[in-house]
């Protein structure tokens, strides 16, 4: 009954159902009876995400010995994790305690933009981090002359502005669609699902074309990362010192990259080709994997694998113990 009421509300706001102003997040249907429990666990988990990422950022920012390109990129990586999770968890927590899980049209577009730009920025940052490791290990004599503060700033801007610009165009195209539905079968808004609510498939042609352009751009990111690691592995195979450096600085990057690609591909493949017969709880887990695993795992892996950061953390713990 509650869902029917909000469906009617969406339609009554305008005479034509093409002008949807409110979306219903139907992914919450199975959380009604244990919303408070989920709220408690999610609050704790989100607090851990904030603590781990902010702590790592502060350690790097406050320690001048860590003001190196690799650590600056790591700060950008953690900030992006905070950006993406902030676009999901506060709204999710409110919905868990609410009797109605709805989101405004504008809020839905903003959330879809944050989710997509967060994921794309992650891959862009990982590509820049791979390039940094390539220069450090394969071209050590040219590393400092090339990776200047100015060049580093350009790379950081590239990793943020490229996805923001691309996704802005995606969302603008989506905002021009006339929609004939208001039900989103997820816990949060996703651009592709909004597009599927369009009244006519012909209207979504520009969205589809630009979506494929976006995919091509980030597949190229993937090929670039593969190319850098082919050279890294070839170089490290010839030198024991390079192998040590690879294990210390590249393994965390590879773990982050593998985890990110795995959870994103699972979500994308399910969203495009998956069956709706799966339990809603499993569908929800698949949808939010990229907001659950990487934001906690990344700061932990880098914090304890990178020697300088680990020593700094142990030093702080030692001071407190004294």
C-alpha cells in the first residue's frame, strides 16, 4: 500500500507521468523488519570507513617525509573513497529508519553522478598510480625530473576532472529524458536504471552512445595499467632490489586494482544481464560491493604494507602507549 501511495504521488505531481519528480527505492523492501539492526551495523561500518581514510590522509599530510608523489596519490585515492561513500551511506542510513524510501528527481541525479564519478575516479587514480610506479622502477634516473610538483598536480587533476566531465555529460543527457516510471530496484540511484525508465528507447540513443564512449575510455585506462605492469614485471625480473620495491609498493596497488575491477564488473554484468529472480538481499549486496570492500580495504592495505606509513603508525601507537 505504501508503495502504491508513492507511485500515485509521483504521477499526481504532474498531469503527465513523463514528468517524474520522486523515485521509489524498492531495494529496501526486505529491510523493513530489521532496519534498526542494519542501521546500527552500517553506522559502525561507515564510521570505520571515515576513521581509516581520514587517519591515513592526516598522517600523510602532517608528515613532511611522506610528501612524495606516491603518497600524494594515495591521499587522492582516500579522498575519493570518502567522496563516494558520503554519496551513499548518509542517505542509506536515513532510509533505514524511514517509513518511506524515496528520493527526489534532482537528488537521484546527484547521487547517480556521485556513484559513477567515484567509480571512474578510482580507476583514473589507479592508472596514475600505476604510471608513477612505472617511472619509479623502470625509469628511476628520470623519475624526479619528470614527476615534478607541477606534473603531479596535472596528473591528480586529470584523475579527478576527466571522470567529472564525462559523467556530467552523462547526467545532463539523462536529465533531458521523459520518464514513464518511478521505481528504482536498488538501494541508490544509478544512471543506467534511470535511463531504462525512459518512455521511448529512441530517446535514449544519445545516452547509450555516450555510455559506450565512457566504457571505451576506461577500457583504455585498463590497457594502460596492463602495459605499465608488463614493463614493471619485466624490469623487476632482472633485479633483486626492484623485486623488493615491487613487493612493497606495487602489491597494494595490484590488490586494490583487482578488488575494484572484480566488484565493479560483477555489478555491471549483473545490472546489464543478471536475473531478477535472485533474492533482493543478494541483489543489494552485489550493488553495494564497491561501496563496502574497497573503502575499508584500501587504507588498511596501504597503511600496513607501505613501510614509511606503517612505521609512522607504529610510532604514533608507541607514543600513546608511553
